[in-house]
C-alpha cells in the first residue's frame, strides 16, 4: 500500500471535521441543559416566592425557607453532574478518535520509513537504526503522555465527585443545627 500526501491531508481533514462535530454536539447539549435549568429555576423561584409570601410568622418563614433550599441544592448538584457527564463524554469521544488517528498515522509513517530504509544504501545501518530508535522513542513518549493525561482526567473526575459528596454532606450538616436553633432562641426568650 502506497501512502500519498493526499491521504494524509484527507485523514487530517476528516479528523478536524470529527473534532468540530463532536465539540458542537457537546456545546449543543450544554446549551439545552442550560435552557432547561434556567426554566426550572424560574418556575421554582415563582413557586418559592408564593410559598414564602404565605408564611404567617417569622418561624414559619424560616421553616419554609429551609424546606425550599434542600431541593434547590439537589437540583444544583444534579446540574453539575450533568455538565460533568457531558464534558466527560465529549472528552472520551475525542480522546478515542485521537488514539485511532495517531495509531493510523504511525502505521502509515512507519510503513513509509520501512520502505525508505529498505532501499537505503549499504553501510547506512547505523542511520537506519537511529531512525528506527527515534520513531520508537516518539511512540513511547506519546503513549506515556496519553497515559498521564488519562490518569489526570480520572483524578479530576474523582475530585469533583468527592467535592460533590462533601458539599451535600456539609449542606445537610449545616441545615440540621439551624433547625434546632429557633427552638433554642425561643427557650432563651421565654
């Protein structure tokens, strides 16, 4: 199989097209998520305002406000999880295609180099070995960088997940003592 420069150009163009389509798909999904979130927030705000306006005293107002805040926090966390999922899926699609593209290009370049080296003049064994070593080293460097990038992405996703859980836990801990506080204030006043 003879590889022509046009083949490299076509492959590059197809990869750029894939990248653009995948990025636009992710952006479209984020836009739809943002519109849905904005609508949900608007509808919830209207309902919350009318609920709070129905409070008869300060204690019922505080109680209503606490009951309203928990679902809002959950919706915010769900929104964050959806954003992370969209970004992660988009990243995974692009990373997979990059791996395929790099492997294909490496195979084509290696084939071309092998053919060129096969017709090298006698006495050029040292140069042939140097070229082969350089190609091998470049491939190993790419694999190392790819592995490091995957590990970094996994660590980032784990950190976001841990932060999400910590936020939910902290919100529940903060909400619980406040529920006791109005009773304590009422007892002190009596």
